[in-house]
C-alpha cells in the first residue's frame, strides 16, 4: 500500500506522462481512466484535470512519432501546458542544432587505430 502525497505540478505532469507512456508501450488505449488508475497505483496524488488533459491531447496523436521527434523542437506531448513559455528557448536550441549539423564530426585517429569500435 502506497501513501498518497500531493506532489508539485512538475511531478504531477511527469506522473501522467509516464502513465501515458506505459499505456502506449503495452499497446493499450490512452484514456483518462487508465491514466488515473496507473497514477493512483504509483501513489501520486494529482489534480483531477491532468488525466483528461493528457488523454485528450494524445487522442489522435501518433505517440511513436512524438517520441522519435522529441529533440526536433516541435513542441512535445510531455509538456502541453508548459510549451508556450519555453517556445523562445526551443527556437534558440533548434538554431544551435542546425549550426552543429553543418560541421561534420571528426573522429580522432587514435580511436580508429586501436580498434575500439563499439561493434568490432
């Protein structure tokens, strides 16, 4: 039996996010009821609106696409409420990543000479 303690907004959001990911990973539909059940089983007390908010947001989304594009800067499933304040930071990160991609990475010769490749 878990003690239920009301958590901060960030912890509540993470709990609901993890519940949605668990449901997706198990191939189950992501519904507010199922999210609530998982979060309660984890002993996390959340505001009543979180499960419905996430279930509605993820209703017609391809979760696999969202997960594979996490670093692409297009918002995220994990933070629908907090996405607006972070928009300026996200744009700056996208620009920085674009600049990084322009310069190809150079391998150090010593690593190649030693034969320490991961799949060798």
